[in-house]
C-alpha cells in the first residue's frame, strides 16, 4: 500500500504587490506545491485545496477573513498548507490588488514621483505664509490640540499624518522638501510662534504644512476645491498607506525638542486614527 500524499511547501517567497512581478512570483510559488508517493509520482502538481472555511461558502483570506472574489483567486491561488508567513504575504497581496482596483474606480491619479518636487515649488508662497502666521485649516486643528493639551508628540499623536493617497512615500517626500526649503524660517519662527514652539517645528511640518501641501496637490490632481480635497485626503489615507508605503531611513528631529518629543518618519507608519 502506498503512503499518503505528502505536501511540500517551497521555502521563502517575495512580498507581493498588486498587478506586478512580485504578485506573479507569489502565484507561481503557491502553484509549485507538489506531492510524492512510493509509486514515483514526485513533482506531480496537486489540485487546489481550499481551506476548510471556504468549503462552507465563499473563499476568505486565512488572515483577515475578507471574502475573496474570483479575480483575486485567479491571480493569487489560495491553497491549504500555507504557513504563517505565506498567509501574511497572501493577505498583503490580495489587499493591494483590491486597493489598486479601488484606486482606479475612485479616479485617483498615477503619481509621477520624479516630478513631485517640482510640483511643490509653486506652493512655496502659500506654505511660507502659513509659517509666517497665516491661518490655515490644519493649523487651526493643531492650535485646538495645544489648547486642550492633546497630542504632545508625534508618536502619541491622534492625528493621521498620511497625506491621503500620497501615502508614507508622499509624507517623506513632502516633509524633506519643506524642511530643506524652509529650515532657516522654521527655526526662527519656532521661537516666535507659540503654535510652532509648542510641539517643535518637525511636528508643525508634518501635522500642518504637509497636509496643507497635500490638499493643494490633490486640488490639482482631482480638479476640486479645498474642502473637497480635504475629504479626498481623509478618505484615501488607507489606500495611500497600503500602496505608497515607501519611506526613507531619515530622521527629522528638532534641535529644540527632547528625544522623547521628537519623531522619526519610520515611526509614523504606526499612526492609525484620523484627526482631519
């Protein structure tokens, strides 16, 4: 009597992204599961084996339990026997595919990251005016937090810092651009303006100037007014976090704040709640 089939899982898989080569690699890796028996049938592909939870109804992700449509299952075959790491990668991959489809259905633009710095330049006068005391939507929110004694550090902030669909990659790019352009003015204003000095200029950049700049960019992208752009910024944060997750290994720290009150860009990926 031959032994029962033994399922083998290939070691290691690349983290997938929607519609790209990495998603294809994950699909290929998942489909390479093989069985072998004493009759010499090693290497024969096994048939897809849906998880137990899928037998009673629609297929769901083994990690987040989100229902999976046929389009996702055709791109990323769901098989039994995946270990924890493979399930995690599968979950990230299907969420990115869904996010990419949602992105297109909402009409969000393809971001030209090479041109982003040059797109910021025309908005420098507006940003400078905010630094010099011009009232702004996000500046007013920060002033209210300061008056209430809330959100004293970037790590503890309740504000969602991700600039909409520009994601953490956009947060990094916009923060660095503003710091480089206005570093001298930021330092001088930080000893003159209570709103800036109360949290340090790094916090001011990331909770006021970055979202104000992002709103201006979204207005251009989507051909909408400021109020509608702020709604888009708020509603697209989750997509931006998932699809534009690249951040630089750069520490932006005030010289006039304690280490405890300073934040790094790498810490901002943990921010979850929305304050816009």
